[in-house]
C-alpha cells in the first residue's frame, strides 16, 4: 500500500509543499506513517492573507451556521475515533486506548463549541446618565494563529480551532513538525464541513520558518500557542513589540503530594498514571512525587513493584501500557536528564535506560529517581517518562516543596484529610488542583491553564475560551 503524503491547506486548496519528509512512527522507525511537504514563509503569508480576506464575511456569519459546521466536524471525529486514534498512536506513540480517547475528546470539544457559538454572552446595564443604554457585546478578534505541540495532536488543535471558529474568527493552524498526519486528518474533515474558503487554513513546516512567518505576519490579530518555555517566551517578546493578543501554554513541573493518611494504593495509581501514562509527555504530568516521610518507603516499594509490571512497547498492542517516546530529539532530552540525575547524585529506583523491542523505536523504561529539590530532574521540565520522588517532613514541608517551582500548571494531593485537601486546594500555586486524582487528565468543558511560568493570557477551554477568542465592545445609546 502506498504511503499517504500529507499536504497543507490554504484558501480552500491543498498545497503539496516542498520535499518528501518522512512522518516517522516512533515505535517502528523502518515503517513511516507517511510523508509530507513543507511550506516556506511566502506560502505561510498567503495563508494569513487568505484568512484575513475571509474574515469580514465569516465574522458576520450566522451563529447557527457556525454551530452546524462545528457539530458536523465533531460528529465525524467521533464516528471515526478508532481510525483517527490509530493514526495518532502510530504517529505520536501514545497507546491506542489513550489515542482513541484523545480523538473522542477532540470530537466532544467541537460539539461543545458548536453550542457555544449560539451562546455568545453579552450584558445590558443601566447607564449613569438618564435615557442612555449601555450594551456590552463580544465580537470576533480576527485572524487567529494557532501554533500547536505534538503531544496532543488532535485535542490541542481542537481546543484552539473550535472556539476560534465558533466565535467568528478565521484560522491559520500550524501543527508541530512530527505530527503532520493528525493535522492533515483534522484539516481534511474541516475542509468538507462547509466552511467558506480561507476561514480555516493549515500550514505544515518548521517552527523556525512557518511558525515564525505566521507569528510575525502583520495581519495576524491573535496567537494561541502551546509548546516549550523557550519558544513561548520568544513568541511573547515578539508579540509584545506589536501588542498582539496572545495566549501561551508552556511548561509544567507538576507536584503530586502523597500524605501519610492517603490510601496508598490509590496514591500509587495516581502517581503511575500522572507520571508515566502517555509516556510522561503531558504538560500536566506529575513529574515530582512529594511523599510524607512516614509512608515514603512503602510508597517507593509499591511504585517499584507497579512499574515493574508496566509493558513498554508498540502502542497498537493492547498489552502495552507505555508507548515510545515521540521523537529522537525528545529521547535525547530524556536520556540527558537521566544522566543529569546520576550526576546530581539522585538514586535510581526504577528504569533508567532504553528497552529493546522487536522493532526499532524510541522505547524508554519508566524511570524513577529519589531526588533532592535542587536536582535538575526535580526542577526542570523533562517531558518524558522520568519522575522524581522527594521526601517531605510533614504537610507544610510538602506544600512548600510543591510550590517551590517556577511553574504552576497543575498540582495534586492524595489524602483522606478534608482539612489538608481544602488547604492544598487554596494554597497550591497552580491553575488546576487535583485531590485524589492524577495531575493529568482534565475535562473538556472547564478552563485549562496555569500560573507563573506555565501560562500567559486568558484560559483555554470551556466557557472561559470566549475571553481570548472575542473582544469586548461597550456600546452607549441615547434612544
Ligand atoms: P517542542 O520542543 O516540544 O517541539 P516547541 O516549543 O519547539 O516545543 O514547539 C511547539 C510548536 O512551536 C511547534 O509547532 C513548533 O514548530 C513551533 N515553533 C518552534 N519554534 C518556533 C518559532 N521560532 N516561531 C514560531 N513557532 C515555533
């Protein structure tokens, strides 16, 4: 069977792009998922021009039309979730069950925002002046650039594209380099859903060329980015120069606190899931397991036993719990941090290296270190199946350790104490707090986002998405 060749989508046309780049399967490097061509800066500029040309009409389109289109997209994604999940598993490497779950979530997100298109909020207030009426309405922002990462190649684009379109914006979507197949699949579905030409565009290519051209285009009105801290900060600096509206989701170094009164088996499940599922490649991954001293040894022993049971391998194999690392570059980063753990004097508790499988792939054993708060593996985002356990003297110490990071995306606690759970929910310096749940795994209809170095700008998802994807107008009328 010939392999698919993924192309870009601009102004209602498919563009092959240059070159024949392999879309790698990280579990089987000898059998790529497909091939793709990349655009240059000039083609990217055309995509923004197309989106700008389509904006005036689309911004005045009927909410009912937008709702129907988004609902159609959501229905198709849901109907094809197994097939899309399979593509995702082969291209990004998360297990088939996780991949199908992600595809379903992408479908649900489109359906949620189909409803939101019909519920654009506004307010009417009495003026301080007699006879005057004040009306607060929301209007679309304009051309929205969407720069997405590879770790949720269907769900993250969905939670940016769906609200952008729902509220009447036009879109140029730039996916991460290593997931062109999922981006193409999403674009292909959107291309048949009844959107006018130029309303949705998808551009394949490198961050440096295509991403840069998109972010710097003068006709761009807003930029939603999810990715690494260095890229996010660079984009933020550029955006500040021209006062571009931005929304940034960057790194995390999420703590999961385990108190002595926790149900230990449940805490271990939260830790295993949060730290290692999806190969640890989630910005909400629990990469710091902060355990109160009385249960520290028991927790570590149970983690070691549990990790020994996890199968690493082909994500399409139903027996496998952890797929490969998504790319050679990410594997290098992960191995570099394992090395840093050894250099800093952390004690290896599980894993620690690559594992051989029948196919050539980026397989890495789930790796756990006993670390000190100053160790690099306990401070910096790794974005792989590598976690650090830290010992805490008591709850206050655990809370201080949990908050002792530049990041603030998600924080979790396992406890049976209502007092500690309530205190932690209030005092954790994070945008999301989990009690007796893994730090990763969020609902699609409520706000997602963090504090400190993790996030910048309005929240994503749920009703709160309206903040970023619309702009407020205050109208005064003397009747
Ligand atoms: P990662 O290291 O996980 O790939 P990045 O932040 O580099 O994270 O990538 C996230 C997204 O940002 C990708 O779509 C990537 O192509 C894009 N990107 C990378 N560099 C730039 C840049 N200089 N300008 C715009 N986009 C970029």
